[in-house]
């Protein structure tokens, strides 16, 4: 049975906990032949009035998905002038591009990036594989490259290959940190390897008992195992250690909803958005609650549609879980034609294990019946 809050696929705001240390980033940049990522300007700069550079003959990035090579804070995003950090591995769709004085700037929902800060998602595996081979020939460290390629595989839903690369990163590193264990834990959760994921979280806690991310990951495993009391304990500890770690509240919201406390779940999802308004996972989770709840105080079809559309837009409509939520929101608003169309799109990319569940909802929408969650 699928996690109703889009837990398996796209995590734009950090359900992979990876944050490369500066030394690793510097090594990675050197190995890939590029300068380390730096904060971009506040907006795509205006082209010079005298002899402006000619635009490319064909858009190289516009409309395509890019993969962030390193953590950075774009100059602005949907939050206006306020800056929100994006972790390494974030996938974004490029809405516009412009060449200014030899630099390609990319406009995304997350803010303005430079082309040198990203990899095209479709080409990332090939490029990183070549970088790994070059590093091996030069006898340079390969752990950061394996880690980054593992993130690419994870974002593409190729979890076994992601696990293999994170394992190689651990083997190749002189002193592997908790980040790689936690990244592998997430891929193992996605692959249904909960015992192995728990071991990774425990290894991370052995390295740093005060790691909020490690406690949160352990809580996530407990949640997947249906051990909600243990999950709550781990997540509450994570919140104590780092009250600003938004993913703690996201996972705790899932736990609270599973325990039947929709109001508390809603409060947690809203807390995520206070900390990080760009969180698509929180918007998806909140949308599902508002579109399907049987509690009149939580049921809010109009708000659900707003949040569901925002989540799908950030994700470039790639996640079948997000599309499933959007279909439910359309149905809750009485737009069954849109619900059928959206659910059909979700079924085309749906994982086999969730096929029956999505088909059952499609049958409801075809009968002009909205889906409501079980009590």
C-alpha cells in the first residue's frame, strides 16, 4: 500500500538529508572540472543595452529538468525576497534561460541558478560516470562522486542502483560521515528494505547521537513499520535537537494522521510550510488531508486544489503520488473530468504495487464520486 503523502518519489525540500561538507564539494568540483557552486544573483540580470549577447539558437535548458550539483541558496524563490536553501540533489524544471556576459542563468521555481550549478537530469548519470572513471585513473577521491550519482539514481526512482552507489561512497571514503548512511537509508526505505534502513539510521546515530536528521530517519523507519509510538519518540527528539528541520514535522504529520489525529497532522504540515514555503511534499500532504478527510473541520477542497497544483508544478508533474492527490482534489471540487484525466496520467507512471489503489479511485471518479479517506 502506498504512503498517501507522496513519500516515495519526489522530495524537493529534503527528504534526502545529504549536505556535502565544503571539502567534499571542493573535491567534487575539481574532479568534474567546474567551479564550486556559488549563490546566484537576485534575479536574471538584464542584458547589457550595448551589444547584448545573442540568445542560443535552441534552448539548451528551458523546459528541461536539472539536478543541483551542490547545496546553495538561490537569491529568491516563491517566497519573494526571502531566501530558502536547496540541498544537493534538488530537481527543478527550468522555466526560462538567458545568457548574460557569457553566463547562462536559469529561472526556476526555486530561484535563479547558473548553468554551472546544475546537471541536466537526463545526462547526469553519464557525466558522473565519466567523472568517476577519470577520478579513478587519476587516483583521486571518488566517494563524493558516487554519493552524487546515488542521488541522481534516487531522484530517478532507481533505488537499487542508488543503494549500490551510496555503499560505494561509504567504502571509498576514508571516514564516511552520517550523511551517506542517511541517504542510503532513504533509498532502502523506498525499496522496502526497512531492516537495512534502520541499521543505517543506527549507524548514523552511533557517529552522532545528537543528529536531528538521524533521529528523524529512525522515526521514519518506525513509521513505515507501523510503530507509531516509537516514531513519535524519535521525531520529538529530532525536533528538540533542531526545531527548524522541516522534514521532522512532515514525517511526524504522517504519523499523527496514521494515528487518527488529523488536526495535529495539519498543524505539523503547516509548520513545515512556515519553515520552508517551497516544500512540495508538505503541500501534497496537506492537500490530501484537505481533499479526503471526513472531518468537516479539515475538509477544504478549495485549499486542497491550490496546494495540490503547487506540489505538482514544483515537481514538473513527474510524481504519480502528487498527481493522485491532485486528482482527489479535482474530484473533491466536483471537477470529475479533470479528476479522471489526472488519475489516468498518474496510472501511466504508477508503481505496480500501487496500481490497484489508484485504479479503484479512478473508478470512483468515473462514477462522479469523490474519494474520502477511511476513518
